[in-house]
């Protein structure tokens, strides 16, 4: 069975993942770049909906938790505790040390859950790669270091001020023991045209164009995959782009999974983001476990899987299954609750301003209606309330926002039951007449309990299906094909 967990991967690893139960681990943790990552949404018609949401932070601070991790490591792995002690003394109790300690405790657990024949691929960049390598050498043993893979994304450069532009990430590949699964791979290597002219290669020559239509590369020959991986970064127009920050290309994950696992093996991604590893594992006929700490990511993955593999079966853990779970989540974290509630109705989460035209918008649902024979994109504005006390004023705010934004429908999602005056106010707002001739209430109120029982907002979508996130492409499973990737 496949599993998707919402939660901190340290807790999930310690509580839910058995020792020696996983064949392959890929992890792409935040890199300690000091940046915050936002998800940018566009409306289905392409115009900028200005919906922008902070998905995750990439900044770490030394805290009592870091001290606790250091203490725990003394009992789990003495050598590692000594190494970290040295690093902490050298760097001080700062953001970098906090990041390294956070990673170290997780790598110890990841090593534990890996089967003796298994491998781990840690994706990172220059911000902390050299320190992470020391930690990995200590956890896995220096003899089990297999490769430092350079992912050279030749179509994107991170311009640096007064230094050379960076155009690669590093991926450290370790096996748990010396007896591990590995399939050598071959690729059709791209080489720059200029080089080709000099080399006089006899292989297949074919023009290849970049995004601007310029011919810059030619496919040369079938070569053994080496440790420099020339795979382009996703571009905004890429078909697989879901607009999740730091989303990695499927080709990268397919290569890792094909090289270091067999069909039906278990692939684990403990920082799974929008689920690229999960998608690649499913496509290649592996079982998978994905973990992420935000409901935003879990919602996107569920959508991605629904689009790409309509029949896929998996269990979701850690997301509320009943009213009590929803109350717990609302008490714990207002934004996670809002993202989760939005995912129940396939709404794009939205971080509107507190006041003004965007006031109180927590999500948007875009749908297509037909007017005078033409398809037109329409909008439902969603407001989510997780508190015990809800009032008529809150509903009136939503009504004003719906009017101000020229939306067709307002959807008020609430944990608490609506009051009679609220129900009366909603009913007094009349109906929206859709292209199919039917009428739908302009202001709809749904409780979390009703949503959990399967009730959904009422509207007509001539475009078929919801458009909450950019749709992933439908996939067909490829099982047992190990060789070519391009
Ligand atoms: C760099 S992104 C991964 C992107 C992913 N490889 C993809 O292709 O979409 C890192 C992810 O780790 C998640 N994350 C950060 N800390 C976490 C933790 N302690 N447990 C689980 N997930 C975490 C973030 O929410 C974010 O989605």
C-alpha cells in the first residue's frame, strides 16, 4: 500500500516507519538558503489571480529543540554527536548549526528505516552540502559513499553578485551496505553544437530547440549515465509544472528510482513537496511513502495523483478524518486548517489582505460556465472559519467581498454551526443562474461536518472537473523498463 503523511517527518519516521522497511530514499529538504518559498497561482484563463501563499520557510533558528536533538544524538550515535558538537562549537549556536542538527536527527532515522540493500539520495546545494557530506559519512560510513551527483540544469543560472553564476545542485548517493540494488543506465546525451563540430561524432544527429526556438543542442549518442546529470529545470510553461516552489523535474526522480530500485520496491520521500518522487515512483510501478509538513503540499499531491493516475490507491495519514480531528487542527494551526478545508472543496488556497477588496478570502474555485455559446471562467470565493464563535458580520464580510470581486458565488466554510440569522441572510441573497439553466445559491454555507460527510458546494462546471491547481498530466504506468530515460 502507498502512504501519504501530513506531519513532521521526524515524528512520522519514529512512530510509523518500521526499521529496514524501505528500499530507496530521496530527500530534497529545504536547503538553508534563507529564502521563503511562495506558491504562485494563476486563474485558469491565465490572468494573474495574485494568489500567493507562503508554502514553507527555509530559515532555521537555534532553539531549545536544537539542544534537545543534540542530547538525543548522544544516545543514538556517539560519533555523530561528537561531530555536531564540534560544528556547533565552530559555528556557534546559529541558523546553520540549527539546520545541521535538524538534518542529523532525521538522517539517523532514515538510515534506520532503510533495508540493507537500500540507498539514499540527498539533494542539496552549496549552502550546506559540505557539512551534510560529513554528517552522511558519519551516519552511513565513508565506505558506503557512492557518488556526488551534479545535477547540471543548463537552462537556469542563479546569478551571483561578484561571483560565478551557479547552475547545478548536488545529490549525495549512499548505500546502506556494500550489497545494494543498482542498475546502470544509459542516456541519449545532449552536447552543445559547438563541441559537436569539433568532435566529429558519428552518432544520431538531430536538432533540438530551446524555449526561444534557438537551436543550441543536438542529440549525440547513447552513453552510460555518469555522475553529471544534464537535465533541464522546469520552466513556467513546462507541462509538468504545478507551480510548487522548488518542484523538481520528473526526469530527475525517474533516473534515481530506475537506478536504485526494482518494481514493487518501497520509495520514501520525507520532504515530498508537491510529490515529484511519489509521482515518479507510481509511474514506474514502485510503492511509495510521501511525507510533508504542510497541508498545502498534501492537497497538491492528492490533486496531482488524481489527475495523473485516476486509479491509484493510497492512504492519507495525519489529515483530519472526523470533526474532532478538524477541531484539533484548527486549534493547532489556523493556516493549515484553512489549506486543509480548501482542499476539501478543491479550492486554490489564497492569502488575501486582511482588509479591503481581498478581505477574508481564504480560497478560490474557478469554474467554466457557458454564456451565449461561449466558455467563460467564473469564480467562487471561499471563506474558512475555524473558530467556535462565528457571527453574521463574518458572513456579511464575505458577501461584500463576493460583490466587490464580481464573483458568482460565495462559500462560507465553518467548523461551528451557522446561526439562524446567518442562514436567513444567505438565503436572502438569491441565486446564480448558470448556463445549464439551473439556479445555484449565491451564498452557500457548509460546515466541516457536512463536508466530511461528502456534501459539496453547488455549482455547474461546464469545463468538467475542478481547476484548483494546474492539472498534472495523465500518466500510463511503466513497469520494468529500466534503461532509457530520454
Ligand atoms: C524543497 S521542498 C521539496 C520539493 C519536492 N522535491 C518537489 O519536487 O516538489 C521541501 C519540502 O519539505 C517540506 N518540509 C520542511 N520541513 C519538513 C519536515 N520537518 N517534515 C516534513 N516535511 C517538511 C516543506 O513543506 C517542502 O514542501
